[in-house]
C-alpha cells in the first residue's frame, strides 16, 4: 500500500490537489480543492491509488456484494475498485435534485453495499446514497474514498476507509479568512449538474 507521502506526490503530479478559493458542493469555502477527475484522467497514476485503497478496503471489509457510488465524482473510482475487487459497481444519479438508481441498476434486499466516493467532506452525497440502500432492506457495510477531508466532522456514522486523510480548512461564507476574501471563488463540484 502507498504511504501518505507517496499518495500526496501522485495527487500533486496529476494536478489533483489545487489551490485558490473554492466553494465545495457542501457550500463551504476552502483554500484547496481535490480534483480527483484530474487524478483519474491519468490511469497509470490513478491505478496506484486505487490498488492501494482496494487493499485497505479488503483489510477492513471482508464481505462486499455491491459497490454504490454517487455521480459524478464517485463513478470512475467505484468502477476501478469494483474491477480490482471483483465486485459489481453501480452508481446513482440526481433526478430533480435527489439521488435515484437509473439504467436498471438494482440493489437487492440483504445486499452488503460499500458506498464509494472520490472525496468525503460532510458526507452528504454518501448519506444520500445510503438511503437507496436502506430503502430496500440492504446493508451498508461502510464507506470508502480516495480523500477523507472531513477531519472527523462528517455526518457519516459508519466506518470510512480512505487512501488519504487531509486536514484542509473549510469556512462558511460569513466566516472567510482575509486571504480568501481577495480571491474570486469558483465552484468546481458536480452536485448541481
């Protein structure tokens, strides 16, 4: 498995960790943004991160029937982990602002489901996905992500396995530090697509 130093090196080499003033999908503001799409666009680098994360998942969760990821950020990661772990991988999509299963994707009663995202900050997308699992009496065995930037403040109560934990500060719109006030904010996330 990759060390934190090796993982951060890959994130920087792929321009997956960027600096500026960002409005996260949670609505919080941050001086750094993890753009996992940049990482995943470089398969030779991304596979190293995904294989390492898959190893951590195997150590933590022994019995997985299905991987569920929220669109957009989790789709490729969920697919790659499904391929490495030999598990079916599906994704949910927003329909009128709410996650739904489309494309004939199904979660069966009793399935043991791992929810996979690119980045967890508040855990909102993962928790929205978890409703799809519990609504059919399936079981959430845990959560996995490339980057856990929640600082332990996620609303997720289950186990989160991540490749990297980053303590990146976040701020409400009304509590921005001076250095962010002078930089125009951009909103790179996909929640409102």
